[in-house]
C-alpha cells in the first residue's frame, strides 16, 4: 500500500478544491486540527490521514455538538 504525500498548497487546491486557502491550511495544522508533520520549514500531509480526518470531522452536522 503506497501513501500519497501532499504539501500545504496541494492540500488547499486538490484536497479542499480551493475552498480552504493555503494560509488557513497552515493555521489549522499549526493549531493541531489537521494531521500534518513539519519537515524543515514546510508541512507534509498523507492523503489517507486527511481522508480519515474528514470522515470523523464532517460526518456530523455542527449543530449536533451544541448543548441545549
């Protein structure tokens, strides 16, 4: 099983289809929301980990987390 590696610009353009800009991808990664590893001055992402992340974070609507 081969892994597909992506940089932050590829994640912004290819994975999020341009709906999340490059700076936001970096900010989410630095804050620990997106699964990425720092390699030198840049970040490296594994596509399979991003797909798992979207399944867990986008499977429920936002309002379901609200306390009433």
